[in-house]
């Protein structure tokens, strides 16, 4: 073997080692099994920005006081703020636009606006995914008015990780979480509704695309319904996988149906101060207040 032949073989060997090392160290962006990488975003593609596919700095978790229906709960080594809302005592509503028909823009700004108007809320959190202009990606109903229709499209991103679903409060005051197809078939009369995705728990079963404890970790928030009078809201104080977050609702909080609201931009305010997150962008916003107001 000549000196030049040995040199060529050495170069090929080093190139192979470098390629193997790059493949081993490249980041894994997707939690769900067999989900293809997202294509480059286009202006026409629905976006929830930033989303789980577009990492953002972790929201800050503070020691701000928890409102009455909320408590800290640790599940699978992750601490959550869990709010169990009895609709016989509290009122749940959804909001997006202020008195000038402009988006509130963040949970913090919404809470500040409500407090300044003399109608403070007990607490508020982000409640669904949105486009760049903060308009909802899917169905959004506020005070009986449908702002955007049910979205049954197929596309990339967490919103379209089927089955997705709808959280709603009916005109009869009863809450529900339904898979999108089931909601379309049932056509419940909704006073408030927000569509998001993916579903976390569907009729007691975890979302079929979730890994038990995938490597994608974000601060996350979502909603479940325990019974006809109880809405359960949860937000993690640190990063968590979708699989573990779904088990929280099913195994620890007793919800047969639960819906993912968002990750990385999740925020919770007690009406005067941030508990988790801060001024991250928000489209739909969920508020809870005493039913005596």
C-alpha cells in the first residue's frame, strides 16, 4: 500500500468519525413517535409563535400568592400549580380583545387591564394557540360570539397533532373537553370555547402519539374537566414532557378528557402578579373570577 493510498484511507476514516459524531449529538426536536420534521414556515402556514417547535426561554416561576382554588402539586418529580375550579362558586370565561378591539397581547397585560377597570380576576392563563397577529388558530367563542370557526385542517405543529380538541363552557354553564370531531358532531351551545391541540387525554386514554417520557421538555399548561361542575387547570413550574403532563391529568387529577393549551409561552397570573411566566405573547386568555361578582 502506497503512502498516498494510506493518506486517502485516513482522510475517509476521519470523515466517517465526524459524521457519526454529528448524528449522535444533533438535537431532537420532536416528542411524538414517527412525527416528521416540520418544513420551513411559510406566510400562509398557521403558526403559534413561539411554539414547542420554536424554543423560547423557560418562563419564570415565582413565589407569588396562589389564588384560593389553586395549590402546588408534585407529580413524577415535577411541581405544578393546579387550580380546581368549582363552577358553583367561580365563573370561567375566555377573552382576547380589549375595549378598543385590540388583542390584550399577554396574560400580564390582560390582568393589569382588568384590575385598572375595577373588575379584577382571581387568576388568568393563556388558553390556546394563535397566529402571528395573535388571532386564534382554531375555534374561539367569547360570550356566545364565534370569532373564528372550528379548524379541522391538517398541518405541522402541536395544534394539528390529531386528535386535537375544544374546551368549552356551555350556555347552561356546564364545561366540557371534546375531541374536535366529537365537538363538531355534538354541536354544543357554547358561551365560551377555545380549540387547541393536541388532546392530552381522550376518554381516559392518553394521546396515541405521545412517548411515555419524551426528550422534548417545556413549561406547559392545559385544561381538563373532572365532572359537570369542575374545571381543572394546570401549569408546570419547570419543564415537563407531554407524556408526563398527560398522566398528571389522568392519574393525579382524575380527568377523563384534557387538552393541551401551549408550551414555552405558558403563563399564569393571580390577577396582580405573575405566578408562572410573564409577558409572553398570548392570543386566547382564560380568566376565573368569583361567581358573586
